[in-house]
């Protein structure tokens, strides 16, 4: 460990507060903004693994799919899709149980892939083999471990997987709005 010693200059000057983040030693908005920015934007090495995967996000934003589906993909990969398990976490009076099958909590994985209702849609598609296994913990793990290593993200299968996931989600939202088959 390096120890830095500071000499104290002699004299009877009173102590004073100094802003140490710029040369003028007085507060300015630019240096204040930098503090605030770094408070909310941690250095990359301190971020969660999910944020460190720059290649994943770069590839995702380059995909030739509508922007709203990219945003949807970002949400499921970050675990931010408002499936019932997520909303229950914030609003305790909302049941987390899947309203379609009534069998399990509606996690994002259950909602998009594992609910029997969703499985039927995937099984009828040409990319049924790309559905994550029930042991897969998160959409991010699925994408990082199963899709990225195998697929060129410009390939039709990756694109189709995201579009199908989005269509499943849209169908669920539509049913909720119309209150069909959910009670
Ligand atoms: Zn279900």
C-alpha cells in the first residue's frame, strides 16, 4: 500500500473548505455533474455481468428488426418485462400465479417460453429447437449461452426467435386487455 504524507504549511490561516475536483478549487457545475454521473453510472468493471456483455448489446442493436422489438429484447434480457412475478414483487396484492395455466408463477421465462400456452406456439414454429430448456435460469443466459455462440445474429433464426417471443408477449397483453381466457 502506498502511503502519501502531506506537509502542513506553517501559519495562522484558518482552515477552509476547498473543492478538490478542479483546478480552481471552487465548485463548478461541470465537476458536480461528473460526480452525479459516476454515482449513477458505475465503472464498467463494477456493473453486473449483464452490462459487461458489450458484444451482446452491440449485436442486438445492429439486428435488422423493428426498434420496438429491440426494446422488448432488451427488457427480457434484463429481466425487466412486467410479467406477474415481477409486478408481484412491487405490488404485493397482485398474484404472481400465471393466469393462463394457473400452474406456476409467471416469471418472464414461464411467460414467454414455458407456459403450456406459449409452448404450443413455439412448438409449431420452425425454431422449436431454440426454446430454452426448463433449467435455463433467465432469458439472458439463454441468449448468451445458447444463441450467441451458435448464431450469427443477422441469421433468420435469431431474428425469428425475438419476433416470436414478442408476438407471444403481445398476445398475452391483448388477452389481458380483452380479459379473454384469463379468469
Ligand atoms: Zn402459465
